[in-house]
C-alpha cells in the first residue's frame, strides 16, 4: 500500500534524510522516500501495519522537526 504524504514546513534536508532512514527501518515498511525539495514522503507499507507505522512515523518526524504538518492524501 503506497501513500503520498505531504510534509508541510519541512525545512532541513539533513533531517529529511534522518527521517527517511528511521522510518525505513520500522516493521511493516517496504520503503520510504522523503523529498526535501517537494516536501513529500512516499511510504510503501504493509496494509495491516499502516496505523502503527503512521503513529511511529509521526513521532519520528516531530522529534526531528516539531513544526512539520503531516497531510495524508
């Protein structure tokens, strides 16, 4: 299951890389790509794990960039 998620207010390319690396390691994540330039995260996750992955991803994102707004399409 792929989700295109907008990360509004992402203002650090290094932080985006750290987010991508940490989220990619979560159980149930097939892949995670974060683009600092487009402020988007493409998340490919096992459908049954989606809720848990999103909860963990939000924590990782807000730990690194507290002001980022997460908009799931």
